[in-house]
C-alpha cells in the first residue's frame, strides 16, 4: 500500500512582471494585444498556452502539406514550428528559390487557414540532421567563418534574412497572420556543422562563439532579422549546450528540449522524473520547450522505435518540473530528405538514411498516425484547454521527491497557485519498468487547508501509467470540484469533460451542492464539505452543470473543434479529422477485405449529419451521440500489383493498366530480412525511400509514388549488414576495399492496403 504523497503548495502564487518585456508582442488588426509576463505569453491579459508540433514542409510533398497541418491540429497542437533550410532557398550565392517545397509563405497561409499559429525557425544554422545543418555548402569555399561575427558571414546572413523577410511580409500577428515566434540560430556552440559529409573527414567546422561572444552573436542576428523586416512579436533561441552564453538582455524567449530515446542507454532517463533539470532564467523569462522528443532519428548504429509513453512522459514531467505552458515536440510529423543534383544527398551524416527522416514521430513520414499520436493527444488538449489556469501555478515537488530515475517509486509533482492545483503522476521507467501502485493517497496543502483524496474509492496507477488530476477546479454556478481521480479534457459550455486514466470507477468530490443536486450514474456520498460521486459515467450537478466521464480510448482519439456553429467534442476509433463543418473518418483496409462500418461520436450533437447526400441516423451512447455509416470498399484489388522477383533481395512492383488516380490511396507493409531496404523509381533509378531495419515491416504510402508504379515501376532492394575493410593491391597501396556481409538479404512479403475515408457534413 502506498501512503500519503504530500505536496506543500502553500504560498505558491506567482509574482508576475511585464515591464522588462514590454517590447515583446504586438496588436493584431482586431485590437488583440499579444504581450508577455516573466512566466508566459498572453493575449489581452489572458495566458496563451502553446502546444507546438515540428513539421518541416521542405521535407514533405507540397501537395500533402494541408493534410499534415490538419493532422497536427488533430493531435492537439495549436502551433506548428518549422525549420527553414537556408541551403535549399539559396542553392547558389544570391540565387533564391521560394517555389514548390520552399514556398514558406504558402505554408504559413495554410496554417492561418486552419487556425494554427506558426513559428518558423530560420537559422541560419538549424542542425535537424540536415546537410551542413542547413548552411549552404558554398560557404565552405568562401573566405568566411560560419556561425560567427565575421562581417562577411553576417552580410550573407543578412541577404538571406532580407529575402526571407519579403516572403513572410504581412504574416505576423500584428498583420492578422499566424507568425508569433521566430527562432534564430539553433544549438549555437553545441551542434556541429559536419562539413566532412561533403568535404571529407579532415573538414573542420565552427560551432559558434561561447560566453560573451555567444551573446554578441545572438544580438547581431536579431538586429539583422529586424533590419530585414522580420517583425516577429517574439524571437526565440535554444538554451542548451555547454558553451551557451547569456541571452541578450530580455530580447529572446529561451526554449529547451529533452529526448528520452535519442541514444541507447541502460538506465531510465532523467526525463522520467520531475526533478533534475535546471532553467537558468526561470522566473525572469518564460520557459518554453521547442524540442521534446517526439521520436528519434534512425541511423545505422541505432534504430529506435520510440514507444508512446516516451513521448507522453517527456512532456508530462516537463510540465511538472517548471512553470511553463509552452510545449513543443520534435518531430511531431516525419518527412523525407530532398535530393539536389548540385549538393547530392541532403542528410547530415552518411550513417543516417539518405532519404527518410521519419524520426518515428507521432505522424510518420507518410502521414500515418501512430500510437504516440493518440497517447499524447489528451495531454496536449489539457494544456490547450486548461493552460490558462496552469500558467499561473508554480511547480512544486513533493516532500519526498523521487530524484533517482532508477528508484521504483511513483513520481509526482504539483502545479499550484496556493488556491488550486493540478497533481501530475508518472509511473514510467523507459528502460526498467516501475511496479504498479495500489491504493495511492494524495495530499495537497493549499492556503485554505489540506485536500486529501481519494476519499471513497481506490486510486491505482499501472506500470507506465500517467495522469493529471485537478484540485479545487471551479465548474460554474458556485460549484467547485475539490478533487477528482479523472483527468480534465475539455470545457464545452456547461459540460466539463474528463476521462478515466485507467480501468474502473473514478471519484469526484464537489463543494457547492448536496446529494439532492446530483442526478445520473454513480454512488453519491455526503461529506462534511460537499458530496463525493463514485462513477464510471456522467452526471448532472444542480441546474444543468454536467460532468462527463469518458474512457481513455475515447479521449485519446478525441478532438475539440467548432463545427456547425458550436464547440463540440468528437471521437472515433479510426483517424478523425475536422475541417470546417465536416468530419472525416478514415482507416487503412487490406485489399480484398470488407471494411467494418465507420462509427464516430459527438458531444453535443449537431442538428443534422449527412454523408453522400443522405442523413445519418443518430443513436445515444451515454452522453455521446453516435453515428454509423458503411465504409467504402477499396477500389483496388489485390491483383492490381504485379511483382517481378528479380532476386530474393530485389523485387519490382508495377500496376499496369491501373489508372494513376486510383493508386493514390495505396499503402504497403514491406516485410524484409536484412540491414536496410531501399526503394527506387525504376524509370530513372532515383532513390525515393529507404529504411533501416528496426524489427517490423516498413510501412510506405505507395500512392505517393503512383506515377512510378503506373510506369516502369518501383524497385525494392534489400542489403545485408556489411563491414568494409581495406584491401592492398600488388603495389601495397590501399586503393580498394572488401565488403564482409553478415546475415541474409531477403524481401519476405509485401502486404497491400488502401486508405478509405468518409466525409460527414454537419449542420
């Protein structure tokens, strides 16, 4: 049995300051003022919580950009962050290309169209496992020192900034645009450029100045940006690295990161606990996170398959470690490296895949929504929905906090202002699993007294389990939720939506009502200070206030949006996308299979739902209204794909006679044995995809390559593991090498599926 975990949250109200950040922000055409306090950004004095997901349009087909924006919005993101790669937009000195995949303006407009804020991260250096970190290769041959205050380098950066400034003109907050934060440089002093990828092992690089030189360089970059017309309401910079100096006086939002799965480690990550991290400017400048690991880059020596809890717990523990309501994931959506004839491969090092930048992100390189997408979504929605309360709360560790990630004990933290609180629980070890917890008892000491819970039920936390539990949460009409063992998800008018973090009943203890005021499912217990309701469902309090309890699965697959004139919650077991007044539900179906019907639910229900011109019948399912309609069958047959097995490790895939448009929805799971699998356009031999073997089939959206499939085809090639060793010739000079291969290289199977989707129009 776990005894009380006590958090002393008395006298924790934050002291807010704005005077030193008065130059941050701006006023939009509607008169809304974006400003900053020493703890958070705000609009018209209300905190602005931000959930950012990194997506890089220059690494993604431009005809799929809009789908990517909608996917990130579906994940609970409110902002998209994107590196802008200088080497792609200025491939030759003075020649700029902002067309096609470099059309950063078009992407920003897509963000605005769908209500997403935008944070371009413009370098000049980015890292991102990209060629020279985004610096143009031609810099190496010029008499300049990169990432320095060399006047010749700054002149080139200024030219790039001026051209980029023209592209972003009119798109800032004060113009009514989506751009609120612009990041300059990245990991200065920390990340290497890796010139050697292009110029050999002896090529050296400059990681940037340290100490006072760091501060001066960041001052110069911001001056260049402002002179170029880059009118960011807020400029940001990364705050990690051994040589990182002080940021220029109050001119940058300092952002941080954390990756649980960046390298193979034998011990639990420090990100599984709420302690251990330091934030030097805490309480003076807002703390933001721009790189919480949404995955990890695959490379020859390490092929991570990031588990969903890694992503969730990384974000959860940062929310409990420091006063922040700015959460950003890197990557949230994978991509594909472009290829340039003048530069060659665009990966930073040869040990990375040449094309793939999947990152095992919550949304894959091909647009698949993975388990981590759904696992993190309720926390993202909590930050967006309840971030205004969270913003004013101090991070408080328990009296006996867990500091050793290997200690087998429940990790907890509290965010509190002394009057109310949220309790954050994490019972996760990413290398050594933690034991399940039974009969957890929590105590939060507030200025008004102690709140202990649960009172009438048992709180258990499974191994790997997490939760955010409210304390003293106002519900309206004078009713306050003293405590609950359910996690808040959304506010919808007079409904407050929660979900059960685990199986079984949850309890709600309320003040401002008596037993006679409770109507609905559950057992009601009268308390000296109110009532406790133990339930697995929903109930009404007083005159129409309602507490809605959902399952974790419903919450993870849920979204909140304004549809048909009202703010509503939607959930479906399949991929669900909101766009205007439409709800689209989709899934992959194996070719030749009969798909199960589509089912989705809404709260509150729209007045009318139609699909394919016909009304869809509604049925009540507890507090939710459920809609069901037949899913369309895939248009393709399994025989559409013709496979020529050139050898056990080389297969040619073709779709002769199939109209190109019918191939757009085609997917393949490629099962293979070997070190890596490559995919080529057979017409010209171009490498179009690659995958380091990571223990499961490679899932590819073949529809992206439909023109190749309908033409000469797509060739798969699997390679075995190999080691190159030098071989002396007759003269004793090492001019050759020998490849020692280990293991087989086989294509085992290609399993085909197709995306099917149905759009529902709401009124």
